[in-house]
C-alpha cells in the first residue's frame, strides 16, 4: 500500500479506479484493542489533504483520550474525481463515487467483524459527503449481515446528504437505526451546506442534514449537537477538541471530561486569503 494509506478503496494503478475490496494496513488487523475508529473524509479531498485533516483530528483526540487516538485509522476514497469536461457535474459525479465506494467498504467492515469477538466494535466518524458514503455503507451492510450493524457506532460531522433520506420509513433511516450509536454534529453557520449543497444538485434536493441537524428525527440515539459558529472545515481543525470529546464520550471511552459547550470563543477567526475565499464561496470544498 502507498505510504501513509491506512484503509483505502482507491486503486494504486488507475487514478479513477475503485477496488473491489477495501484494503487496510497490517496495524489495523494486529492492533490489540476491542475498537477501531475510522475517519472518513468528504468531497473534493485528495489523499494528501485527507491525511492532513486526519492528522489535525488525531492531535485533538490525543489531548482528549490517548486510547481514542491510538484506535484511529483514516479511510480514503475516490471523492475528488474531476469530470473531463462537464465541471458543473463535479459534485454529482463524486456523489455517485460515494455510492460505488460504499460497496467495498461495506464488504471490508463485514469481513472484519466476522472474525472478531462480539465485544469488538467499529466507530465511524465521517465528514461532509463522507457521511453519505457511510450512510450508504450501512444500507449495504444491513443486507449483508444486520447483526454486524449493531456493533457499529456512527458519528456525522456536517453531513452532506439530503434530509429526506432519513425520513421515517426510508431505507437509509432503517439502516442507520441498526447502528448501536447515532449522533450528528451540525452548524447553521456552515456556508458550504447553506449556499452550495443544493446548487450542486441543481436545487432538486432537500437541504443538507448537517445544516439544521434534524433534531426531531428519532433515528438519533443522542440528540444532535449544534457546533455553534462552525464553518465546514472547522470539524477537522477543532482546536478545543470539542467534537473529539463529545464523540469519545458517546463512543464509550473512559476518562473523558465532560465536554464544554460550543460557542464563538472556541473558534479562532481565520484570515482568509484569495485561495480560501475562492474555495469557500465559489467551489465549495467539502
């Protein structure tokens, strides 16, 4: 496997290829721990950017609970494939890739859970379009082995999928409800989800689940947490470790102090340059 790649379904040979089975480095299989924490990046994120985001999140996790960080692995998928000509279909193209990558990821989780003891569990922490990949993975895993879904805990950050996917009676709602723990972090200050998510779908979809949190939806085992004043990429940069602390505590790690409430003081205002402005306002880096 490529250096720094821990779990992936990306082909090493074909830049736009997707592996039939996701692969993991040896440490994932050899680690003596009853838990695996898997980070899943979002849209328009290449492997290099994904590694940097995972590193930032791990640094915060280490300050919250060392074992939580030790159990962490990053999963990279094809969420940055550029259409040859039709750039306006960039988001839609990678939404389809999320659906395609869910199949090898679901197969990987199913196989991994099959040869582990019943106290073994997997914690999925996904961001942006990666939340849709995880949602689709759960849908496929239910069809493979619904019992395995009960050994998975799911955490969404700035979920970039339409709210109506989680309506009562929908397939994705049922699949997600099979997970042991379901919690999402959302922010009404997320300009990417507020201004660009529906535009990426040509306004044919409901608002993104990660914008208003869907707090009344019964699919959540813990009420959604509003990450007040968080922008789209703040979840990885979470300098105060608020997201990490809430996840570690909800995931069952011991010795985690009661997380502080979210507020403006926890987020350091960034001085945006031209590149950052273009990313935030025009392209919508998710």
